[in-house]
């Protein structure tokens, strides 16, 4: 008996989620089913195979097609992405990654075209003599970095992550936050997240981002 995670759409939804993209399953009855991805200010993306199916077995997957609809709901001609021939089985995981990348790139090219709001909702909280409770705080205190800064949330609901939140002085801490607000890379994929962590760079997480360690999905 197959479970929900055995279907091709579950795998695609997992990889969309890894790129901070939300997909919604839509069953339109006699017309079939698809995944809908809202693109703020730019309509929607519509994803299905050539038979207008999404809940098919992964070993029966023959390719994804992605079409765009404008804000009025009108279909925009040629597909944004189209894989396979509709008959031969494809590697469902590789195809899910390729389709999710195409969606993320499409959204990034449009959503980031408008100014991104990084402004704080409140001034960063600063603890001047932090000694705990976690081991990072205690280690930083022993190292002479007892000032612990907590960046405020951004106006768009995202969050800012620094390589360290502990500094020797309050001035250093606040300067680090301001620099991060200006220069932090925006995370849109797990690969970008891992690279930012490897390089000890500040980064910004979009609203709805789920850390890979807390994410579950078939074959991911």
C-alpha cells in the first residue's frame, strides 16, 4: 500500500520547501490535478505532468511541465519548464530538483526585483553580561565576548543569522548587525545555507524557511 510520500508530488513539494517555496495541491475534478505556486504580484505557477496528474507513483513519473498564469489568471503561452516526453519514466528525484530550481529562479527574478525590506520592527536586544544558559554563551563569556546581541525581526517576517551573536563590546555587536542587514546573503536553497555556514557569513532566512534538520520528506 502506497503512502502519501510515495507519490511524485510529495517529492517535488519537499524540494520546493527546501527553496522556501510553497506549493498547493489542487484537484480540479474532471480536468485533473496540479500544484499551484503563488508568486506575489505575478500570478501563479501551475505544475503537473502531461496527463495533468501529480499524485502518481515515482517510478511512473514521466516529467513535469510548469506554466505561468498572470495576475488575471490567464495562461502565458509556452511552459517555463518541461521535462521528459510524457511516456518514458524519468528519475523522479532529479526531475523534482530541476523543476524546483526552475521555480525558485523564476520567483527570485521577480520578487527580488522590488526592494527587499530589511528594516527592523524594533531595535536589536542586547545583553551586556551574558553568561548562559547555553554552552555557546558560556564559552563566549570565558573568551571575553560577553555582549550577546539578538537581531530584531525584519519587516517582511524574515530572520537574520550572524556567524556569532557574542562580541566584546556593544558597539561591535550593533555594527555587526547593521553590516549583516546590508550584506547578508538571502538563503533560497539548502546549498546556499550550507555554503554560508561553511564560510561563516551572515545570512537572511525568508519567512517560512524550515531548517533541513527539522524537515522531513521522502527521498530528500
